[in-house]
C-alpha cells in the first residue's frame, strides 16, 4: 500500500480540492511551519496530502519545510510523495537505549525505513520532504498470542457452529481495532486469520500483519474439542480426516496418534501457516479438562514439532502444567504459551534451551474481573491458576527466560475486557512480573517477532531497511507503561510506511494494490 491507496476519515472542517497543488497558502500554511521542539506544546502545523484520485483523500499532520515550496513533491517529480520524515523527541528503537532528538526517514514506495539517526545528521534528500514531529516514537507493538475467531464470546460450540461469513465480518472489525491500538503485527495461534492474512497484505482490508498458525492442534476430548457437541459432528468440522469435507481447516483441529499429528501440521502449512500451535495440556476456557495435565504423548509431541521444523515453522506450545511444559521444551518447542506452573526447574530448562515464554497475563487479569460472565468450570479454573501463573511469570523473568508478549484476546464483543484493541495492557503486566519498562517494550516488539524463528519478518525494530511499522505517543511510555492499555494514547500509527492513524483521523479502508 502507498499514500494514494487509502480511504481516510478526514477532518470534516478542512475541505480540499481533489488535486495536488502544493502551494503553502492553498493548504492553510501562510507562514513558515514551526518545527516542534521538546520544550514547546505548540500544535503542529498541518499539510494536507491529496492523492490523484478524487475519492481518496486524507489529511496528514506534516510539517512543510521552509527549504521547499513543494512539500509534497520529491525526487520523482510527478506530484507523489515518495519519502516522508519523522522527527522524534525520544526514539525507543525496540532493542537498545532510547535516542533523543532523532529522525527517521521512510520510503513510501517500499514501506521501509531509509534513515535512523540524529536530526542534525539528516541526509539532504530528506530535508525537503513532508515531515511530522512527535514526542515518543517506537516500533509498532506485537501481540504474539492472538485469536481472531470472529465469535462474540469465546465459546467453543459457537466457533464450530457460526457461519463463516459472520466470522469473517467480525474478524475484519477486530483487525481494525487492533491496528488502531498500535498493534501492527500479530501471531495468531488458532483461528481463521491465516486465511485473512493475504487480504491484509494485498491492501483489501486494513489490519496488522498476520503471521498465523492456522488452527490450534489438540487431542480428542482435550482443550481443542467442543465437547458439548456430538463427536461425529465435531469431527465433521474439526477432524483431520474422515467425514470432514475440509480436513484440518478449522480454528481448532483434532489430531490423535503420530500419523494424524504429522498430517495436521501439513494441513496447517497448506493453509498458509507461518508457525504451528500445539495444545499440550488442559486449558482454562475448555470445560472438561485440567490445566495441570498433559494431553499429548512424547511420541506425538515429537512428531508435531519435527514435522513443523522440517518446513521451517516455529512451534508454539500451549502448556499450563509443569509436566507438559517440560515435555514440550525437551521435544524442541520454540515458545511456551501461558506457562502457569513454571517453577525454577522448568524456567532453568527453558533458559538453557532458549525457549521463549508468552505468558498471556491480560486474559487472566480480565477474567478475574469478570468471573460472573464465565461459565462455572472456567471461572473456577481461572481463580485456581491466577496466583500460580503470576508467580510462574515472575520466576521465568528472574531466571532469565526470554519473554515475548501475547494476550490470548479472542472476543469480538467491543464491551468485553478481552476485546480486540485492548492488547496493550499486556505491557504493564510484563512490568508487574519483573521486567523494566524498556525490557517490556522489547518483549512486545522485537522479541515477539523473533518467536517466528527463521520466518521472522523485519518488523519490531526501528532500523534502516526494516519495515516502517511505527507508533507514536504524546506521553513517555517508559514513565507510564499503562498508556498502552488505552488506544487513544496511541496518537500515530504507521503500517508499512502508510500513516493509518493520526490526531486528524483514522484510515478505514485501503484500496487493492
């Protein structure tokens, strides 16, 4: 996507003509624009970019530079903006110490970062391009444990019974809410998001980049099984073979025995999976199992992880109980999801093997506040694991286990505390577990990208050559990590160099490239 491929919600009080005249006076800039400085609270002057298409106009809060009378025209000479520049009072790179009075250059054509450095060292070609000044700039956040399942509530029968068109419509809304909250990439670990990912990449719908696992793979009668429905019906929807007309194509996939396990992995890769999700213990939302107990044998775990590794996919293993955690780590798991009963021994093994913990604390904290909305078995399990989960998280941090951030958000009800768009709360819970604010941001950016192993994209760092997935805040997130929990605190969002959110409005729909 580029700047001319967007439907934007403009400032309705600012009318513009559908042309690309660049005279300052025509765009309300009758005097040289002020450059924001850390000591100033002045409102940033605005420059309005209008594409060559009359129906695709949007307003960018850009500073027109006094060096040029044609702020929207760069080296290409055809009236299109090919580069933009961001000045930041404080740049948090994703890994490393903050950089003050920094500048970032972006190629709109490629969607990548072309320059990172001090404002005083800005290359001459970037000195005359459109510019926006922000206070705190950082990489877009990741949620590396998300579920875009499309149901209003997280109910396993609903996931099986709801019509795909209904699910797809809700998923589209959830993706937009997530992006507007500053989450520019997600690792989806069980839903239909893998099928939706190409639509995001082609610019047909707007959302974070999706790195999906296809369906989460689990055993019959376990945490992936909609046990309240007849088994023959469930297998016709969730099975890897038999009467299922679309075997393996579900948000939750059932596989038993070594052969079915290998088949299930291959089916997810056929769907386009960028990673594989395996459920190795009982769960909390499921009604007929116990989070402490294992749900795959050593042979089955080995087959699942080996098959995924053969094709370069990292494996995320849902494991609450210690036995399941230890078995998964020994079998070659790349990440442990939840980890509710990690102790010193398990944490030491994870650190030794380089296994990352994705703790998903937010869903537990939100669940504790809404026990009356959960079914009784789930509410009881939520209470039972809450304290041990926080202690396990703290143990992992103390023992040096690498941390990445995921929320386990799945609901499509906007009123829910676990609705898409509320992902940013996870950063504060990482600090509660013992990370510093800077470490928590690293966990929510580059560490999360690295959960994809060999298939990790160039997202999560502000570095030359990496994707320009960026967010900006007005207040210092290192002083207050709770800022991430409220989408309104995310003032700017860039996705692949495209400005999709600013104080002037939000992008609603891109157009296909």
